[in-house]
C-alpha cells in the first residue's frame, strides 16, 4: 500500500475528526467487567502452561508489559495512571510487590516461558534508579527466558536520564528507547508543565545512537495549549532533523472532567479544531517528505525500520502497546493498572497502589476486572485487527477460521461500509475488503463499523479522536 501517494486534504481530515477507539484490543478495555476474577485469570494461565493457550500453547513466546506509575512532576496533558512524588524511596515497596506478582506468574507458568517482547511504561520508568531497574530486570530474568533478538523497550523521560544512564539501560538488555518529547516549543512546554530543552534531547539522541540502540522512538502530541501552526511546524522540522527511527504522533484529548491534571489547562489556550486538523495535515506531509512511511493511525517509521518492513510485508500486529513486529502472542501485564491478554481473555490489575499491594499481600493476582471473549468477539476481533494491521480482510480466511458466512454474518456492516466505499476509503472486492491508500489514514473509522458494542450504544465520548 503506497500511503505516500494518498491524496489527503484538510477538509477530509476534518470530516473524520470524530471520537473512536484505538483498537489496541477488541473488545476495548472500557468493556471489561468486574465479574472477571483473579481465579479466571489463573485458569487462563494454567491453560497456557498446559499447552492449550490460544496463542499456540506453552511454546509460543510471551510479551510482558511492566507499569511503573511514578513521576516526579505532573504533565498537565497526561491521562496515564500515575503517582506524582519526589519520594524515590516509595519505589522499594513497589518493587517488592512486583517481585510477588512475578513469582505468582512463575508458580503457575513455570520458569521456562520464553519472552520475545518487553515494554516498560508509565508514569516514568526512569523514575527508578539504575540499581532499582537492575533489580527489576533480574527478577524478570529469574522467572522468564528472554529470547535473543527480542524487542525490549523502555519509555524514557529525557529529564531523568544522562548518556551514562542510557548506557546502563543497554547493559540491562533494553534494545529500544522511546523518548517523550511532545513538543519542543518553550511556551508550549511551560503550558503543559514539562520543560525539556531541545539541546538536551539532541544530546541524548546522539548518545543513544552511539551506544547502539536498535530503534529510537519519539512521542509527539498535537493540539496542546499554546500550540500554533507555526510553532508546531518548527517542532516537526526539529524532529525530522533528529531522524528517530519511529515517531508516534498523538492527538491531545482534552477531558478535564476525567483527568484532574488537565483542569490546569485553560480551554482558551487550546488550538481551534481547524488549526488542530491543520497540524495533523502538516505532520503527515512533513514526515512523508522526510522519508518516513506511514504505518497506521498515528505512527511513522523510517523505511529501513522493522516496523516499516512489517507493514510492507503484511506482518504488522497490534497489542496494548500499539503496533508491533512481534507475532500475535499472550501478554502478561505487571504492575498497578497493567492490562494483559492470555488466551481468549483480557485482564486488568487494580488501579490504586493500596488495592494492588493488598491483593499481593494476600497471595493473589491483583486482577480486578477483565473479559472472557465470546465467539462473536473473536470473529470481530479478527476482522478489526486485519483492518488495523494489514488493511485487508479476506472473507475466506475468516469463514474457515470461525465457520461463518462472512457476507451473511456481517450483512449490516457491509451495508454501513458503503458510504466509505463511495468516499474512496475502502473497496469491496469479490473475495474481501481492502483499505485504500487514503483510507489508511482513517482506518479506525473503518474498523468502528465492525464494533458491535460501539454500534449498540453509540457512546463514543470516552474515546480520543480517530485522527
């Protein structure tokens, strides 16, 4: 799919400026229920350890996500589960709890499970000291076997690291870094309470390259307070000059009623919707011109990066961390609020430290909600992930895997797709559906047609904008 050739206008972007899920899972996490218990989670793990797991049994590699919630200061835009504190000694109790949670998994799964993907997120994982990060990695390595050549990544707050710390991360086994930049403009940084000079990020990027990290990602946000078309254009050029291997470009979702830190952002300081859409159009144009491939949704990668290669070869996958080159596999979520997927189940840990700690002290998994997927969920997940990752759904593949007549099962959805067909975003072929080059920019909107829950209640205000 040649996304670089896709015609894209501000008018088209504005037309699809609506809320919708990111589809890091289907059903989406807002559909999880408290009726899913730690016992059900244990049973899903036992099925995997017995070789019955949906991802191929005990020999299929695992993905692990570790949530580190601590941050020294609050970023006003943030919607993550976090704990703001300057008391670094609080990390010790958290690491003790993680040790218990890791041990619980090892007791059920055994200690021979292979891990091919690891991601530390937050919060700010680099809130932890070098010694604490080493302790955590040692705990993980005592319970799991890390595959050579796997993807081992960590989110990095540039304000919390030095070149020496980056070298330590490499020695611990991390192969990929994700720098949270958001915006380089000083006025915008002040408005969101996240000041990090451009020169410091430049120096850290140079150090990371010299150390030899396989891939470096930069996170950006458009639609922040005091951002203008001109200021964001400067940030785009600065990022393009830094030439990270990957770029994640997110739209800021202003939901102060849900996220308390956002109440410190004055709505009057936010760019108007047309200007925000213009920023997205400028970012797409800038990064494509700079030699990046548009991976999907809000991700770009240099053509030589593994993610771009996976896109070209139809090998993209998607999990709770976003697009991945790793084959579809079970995901173990560790830490407060972490989400996991084992077999045909999703689960989420307690969202508060007190509840998380209390469960582990009682010797039980800290799972407080989740979902056991039904047959319809599995069929629709297969369709949505095929759209989100390959941009193509082959009817026969779905029919053989799930024993359905695609055109009959999805008759209403195929009818609902017709306006998108007329707009040139998707083509309906005799043997399947194919997202067009232009449609790839709006793939969330196409996938939403197959979301039974979303179509049933039309309640979309809980989601971010789809572009």
